[in-house]
């Protein structure tokens, strides 16, 4: 049988965490200002409708430039440093090369005005990745601070999004209006694209799980982190984003796998899911909260169900807090004996086998049978049709939302110009030559296919290669750290980054600064060489791109 193990009261609850607590690491103002500037840029991007198009994106790029110029000066002559592995520097260099190649493609682009927008976007992303390296090299405990800072930003965004359901009557003229969910049931504000809002929340979920399971923190801190987790999961569920839910599973699996306190992390994640369930059920079952009536419903009719949903959310938060207290009342969290761990693995394997058998039986006894059901699902996935965007039941559907058609168009465009593409940003025009329907779209909803069709093999190798090298550098740096808070929160950022890396295969995240800016900050900070602790021998160089 499973048994809970105990440790001496003075032992570190997660190996190595105690080493983080006694260090005098009060940061200097410059790295704090840099971190605040990047947080402000991410917050602006989220509330500027994702900063997807001009003039919002142009303003965002000006903000990034305003941050980059003094940062460069401080790095050259002041207290900031740029220290990273050769892989990280090469990754940033490849992204810069992608921007240069995109600029060159204007000479053959079929949409030169769109090409310049793509060039500016790529330059901005490269700058943010470099700024992330500077932040990670200069700010003590940068990984933990960036993770918690992004969690705070994401919770603010989630609260605003949920406000459209919970309190649509709230309005401060000229400043705040929460009546943004009328006539469309899927949450999308403030980013104004449901899948992007879902991904924005997913990026923060691993951080919330880690913070809520951080036994070295106070109980109040853990409860606040758990409340943030419930809000993020509720918002994600009400975006009806299937891609967001799938990459959420991957992100949670990754942070639990990295551990080391796997059972505590898994329990906290499960508690967060239970905590969001009451509000989500009300949100998808009440007619006034799912209505897509043209012109919308009256404010009073939505306010009543909004109050009911708010009550359900509060009940879920209380339930989650009670369950969390039971999980974290032991100083060591949840741990199992060897026999208990063995039984858990066997039980999990048996449960998975039973679930697979039940699924096969359900398919076998269905009207279409196994082969007929699979064939029907494949046909549904590849069929071009009007997608029921506002139906909560779409979460269980297997259609591609017309993506299969757009992927075929992008593949055809790439096949015709495999090496150089049709010019960065050209897909809105190019796909019209390949489509066999009247559905119009600006992106193929797949970043790799977008790069291939617009910039060819050369551009895709530069752009995707740069992201891959940055991701590899971030992974190597994180996993090579000794067990500590920085490693634990680094694993959370790594899990969020992995979710972004999976999501780009089914959506146009590169073109949405609100979800790509955080990624660039994460990768830059994770790939940086952290500043030496006080009293360490040797002065760090301001520029130090090490090989390896």
C-alpha cells in the first residue's frame, strides 16, 4: 500500500530550494526597469487587440525600440550584461537572418506592403529575444521573477475576459467596458481572437501550478496562485479552443515530468481543474451566456446568468482552496513509498488500457462501426465548410475548422516556389490563386507552412531554425541547473514555451505579438547565463556568447 514518507522538519521541501533563500540578491534599478518595460509591452499587446495589425503593432514596435535603445547603452557602458550560450546567440542571429531574408523578398513579393509588416515584426521579435537574454544575464532570480510577472499579467487579462460573462454591466466611461461578450459566446477579448486568448492563458498555467505547489512560499501566496490558476483555466475553457486545450495537456505533462515534486504538481493541477468546473459548466449550459442572437441580448438578461456564474466561480475557488490546504499541509507535499509509486504506475497503465478498450468497444458498436467512424472523422477533418464557432460542443468535434484546405493551399504555393517563396506576408493574396472555395483567410493557420509558402525553404530554415536553437539553448540551460527555485520556475516557462511550439502547427501565432512576445522573453531569459551570486570570484563580461 502507498505510504507517506516524512523528512526532518529542517529539510528543504524541494531539494536545493533552501539555497535560494539566504542570498542577498537585491537587484539594481536598470534590470528592474528592463523587466517592467517588457511586462508593459506584453500587457499593451494583449489589450491592443493582440497588436495584430497597424497602428497597434506599429505602436508596440516603437515601445520595443524605446526599451532596446537605453538597454543597448546600459549594456555597453552601464550595469547590464549580455551573456548566453553559443546556441542562443546563433538562434537570435538566425531570427535576424529571417528578418533580412524577408526584407530581401520584397524584390519578388506579390504583396510588398505586407512584406514590410512581416520584416518589422521579425525584427521586433529578435530584439525582444535579445532583451530577454540581457534581463536573464543581469537580474538576480530573473527566471522566477519573469514567470511570476507574466502570471500576474495573464491573470489581469483573464479577469478582463471573464468580466464579459460575469459582470457585463461594469463600465467606466473612456477607461473600461466589460460588455464585450454580447452576441458571441466564445471569450476573445482583449486579444480579440479566442485561440490566441486561450494560448495566452496556457503560457501562464504551468507557472500558476508551480507557484501554487511552492511549499517554501506562504500559504497566502499559494492560495493566490491557485486562484490565478482557476481563473486561467476557466478563461481557457470558455474560449472553446481545442488547440489550446490540447497544448495545455502537453504543458501540464511536461512540468509534472520535469518535477521533482511530481505528485504535488499533478495534484495542484487537478485541483485547479476541479476548481474551474462549476463556472465552466454554468458558462456553457446557460442559454443567456451562450446566445449568439444577432444584435445580442439585453444587458439585464445576461447580468442574471453572469451573477450565477460568478457564484459558481467563487464556489469553485473555495473548493480549490480547501483541497489545496489538504494537499500542502505536509511540509513535504505528497510523496509515495516505492511500493506506492509502483502501484500508481500499474494503476495508471491499467486505467489507460481500460479507457482504450472502452473507446474501441464504443466505436465497434456504433452505427458506422470502427472503420466507418474513422472514415467519417477523416472526411469531417478535411471538409471545407462554415464552422460553428460559437457552439460549446465544438470542443468535441474533429473537424479542422477549414485548416486542411488552407494547409493544402499553402503547400501548393510552396511547391510552386520551393526555395524563395512568394514573399513574406504574401499568403492573403497567394491563397486566392489556389483556393477552390470562397473562404477568405490571411494565414494558413500553420506557422511552418506560412514560412514555407511565403519565404520558401531558405526563410523557413532561418525562422524555424532560430526558434529551435533558442528553444534548445533554453532547455539545456534549464535542465542543467541544480535543483532550485530558478530551475522549478524555469521548467514552468519551458512547459509554456513547448505549448507555443506545438500550437504554431495549427494556428498563426507568429502573426500575433500578444502570444509571441512572451515566448521570446521566456526563451531569452532561460537561455541567458544567470548573474553570479554576490561574492563570486571573477568579474562577468558584459558580452559573453559562450560556445556550446
